[in-house]
């Protein structure tokens, strides 16, 4: 299981950032855990305004993340889960979501926290969902990464 080597930094006060969460609807228990983890990270960073938008599935995350980035959010957190099945659907959805979310970040210069779980089975997803008994909290991790990157972008020097 991943997680080894993860940073242990505390989130700075980022109360003035506008952060949106876009979350898929599939796999409700896992998604509830991911959203709860994202909300915990927002609270830790003292971000009080929350925007949560739900979409049908992971495939729909990039288009809504792009719309949120275009509307002026400082960061977007994309949360979803794709469980491997017996068809190539897994590869197509995972690739489309990853490529699409990367494009959103680069096209808009807005950090996109990547909280899309790509798992072989339900047990792996539950283990990463930040639920009681989970080994990892990927919703929190994705949100923390987006917040920290937004602050980094804000602090970049202007050439002079």
C-alpha cells in the first residue's frame, strides 16, 4: 500500500482561498469518506466557504472541474473512485479522468487536487477513503495538495 514517504506538514492558514470540491456519485460509502476528508482539510486550513458539486461519475469530473476553475476558484479538488472490472472500461475512465484533470490544471493555472481512487476492488477503495479503519485519507491528501499548491502559485515571484 502506498503512503510511505508522505509529507507530514501542517496546513497553513488559507482562509482567503476559494476552493471547490467536485465529487462523483458512484460508490457512495467511499465517496462519503473522501468528501469528509476533503472537508477536514478545508477546516484545518481555516477555509470556511465550501462549494461542493456532485457529478454522476468520475468521467464527468474534468468538465465540471474546468468550469469551476474558469469561474475563479483558487483550487479545485476532484474526488472519484473507479473499481476495476472485467472490461476495458476501467482503463478508459481512469485515463480520461487523469488526462482531463491535468488539462484543467494546466489550461487554467489552477491546482486540481487529484482524489480519484483507481482500485482493483472495493476493499482497496475503502482502505483509502478516510473512513474509520481506513489506512489512508485520500480526500484529505488531495485537498491539502491543492491548497498548498494554490498558496505556492500565489507566492511565485514576478520577473522584474
